[in-house]
């Protein structure tokens, strides 16, 4: 049969034109070797062959050989590798597999004298993808996002900023992967081991919430170049708020700790300014303050009952004070009491 006599491939339905079943959900793991293009061309083939071999060894050591054996739509990317798997095993890929991969790469790099040292970025994601056994399986938005995460700024920066003799693996998880496998409690790693980052890719319209995980951190992991200014600012604001809300645990006799002075004058007078003239307080049911007051040097007055001194009055739900109190104090300032203290002077 001539090629032009063959039937055309079946046309796919337009998106949003009719309802169809979702393809099966698959976990996705993709890895890239750091500085692949920085190596000489003669070394590229060595790296391309070494990456899947190191992955296979790490899955076997982590007791996950069946995940490697059952991988779906596997593909080499030249400087890396990608495949799909049953998403039920995602918690185990996050831990212990990432940690085991770090160990395998450490051993490989220690013993690879004169050979190519390998450090890997890893991205983990999950979502619905075609998986029928066809050679074009595994293509879709989750696959695209997996590679975008792998190329994103945070995971590249954290591997570049870490010590090459210590940190051989830096992983980034999509928010969906993190929420389903980590935040839900299914992964044997506490959420505090993960750092939220804005995943962006230079030159691409990609900006998603993601999570960094570094099995063997080194260097300055908490860095604005890695996390982005927005994440750092939010973290520092939360830390400042937590410090402000923390109780004062300093020992009462610890002179190095700042002390807090509390002044009280229940139904009396405390002046923190200069005072002219006498002062009196009438403790009635509804407390009123009269007179003018200006801030200045502290004056501690005593309580007076009975006397009423006229002047301008201002209600501030306190004691009733009359007189002029703006200046140097003249007259009585102590406990001068005439007559019955419990009888108001008329």
C-alpha cells in the first residue's frame, strides 16, 4: 500500500468539546546532571550512561527495585532521565529514595578519581497522563511541569550554592506532590525538612509554588538568591511576629534584661510633667479630670480626697483633677488633708 493511501490518524476531539475519562494518575521523577554542557563533549556519553545506572542502583538499595522495574514511558534526556510510576509509591521516593540517591552519588564521586563527578537535580510531580503502552505515552501538562520544575531557579541555585563535596542531590517537589505525600503525613520526613520556594524558569511563563528538599545540605541554604525575596520577606515577617509574641522569660534579678516599669495610682494622681499650684482629687462615682497637663519631668503626687479645684475639665474615665498643672510645683504636694476625708467639701 502506498503511503498516501493509508488512512489518516484519528482526529482527537477539541478540548472542552465533550467529556472523556481522565487518563491514569502517574507519579513522575526527572533528574538532570549539573553542568552537563560544561563538560567536554567526549564526556557526555559517559554521563548519559551513568545516570540511569546510578538511579537503578539507588532504587535497589532503597528496597524499591520494583518501582524501577515497573517504570512507565522511560526516556533519556541526554543529561538526565525521566519516567512515570505508580503514585502510591511517591512517599517512598521522597524518603528514603532521595537520601539513598545522595549516598550512592557520594560513593560514586569519592571513588571516581579521574572520572566524571555527578551531582543531580531531581523533580517530583504527579498527575493524569496517557499510559496505554504507546510510544507517545506520558505526554501532557504534568510531564511539562516536571521538567519546568527541574529547570527552575531555586533547585539550580541551591545545588550551585552548596558544597560539591557534600551535597550531591537537590530535589524540588511540586506543591501537589508536597500536599498529597508530605503535608498529609504519608512521608517519613517532617514538613520542616522542606522549604517553600517560588519556582520560576528564566524565559518561560512558569511560576508555581514548590518545595525544596536537600538530603545533605551544606553552604548557605537559606539565601535570597535561592528562595527569592518574596519568600524571605514573608519568613522574616513571620519570625519577627513570633519574637514579638514570645513571653519575657528573663530572670527578675537579671540586670542585663530590660526592665518594664508599670506606674499605677488607683484613684490618685501620677504626673509626668512640671506642675504649678496645688492638686486635689475627688473620688466620685464618675471620675473626671480637670485642668491642663503637659508632659515633662516626672512628678509623683499623693492621693487627696475631698477638695475640688476649678478649671477646664476633660473626661477621661479617671480621677477628677482641677487646677493648673503646667509648670514648676508650688504649694502642697504631700498628704495634706483637712476635715473628714470621707466627706466632700461643698
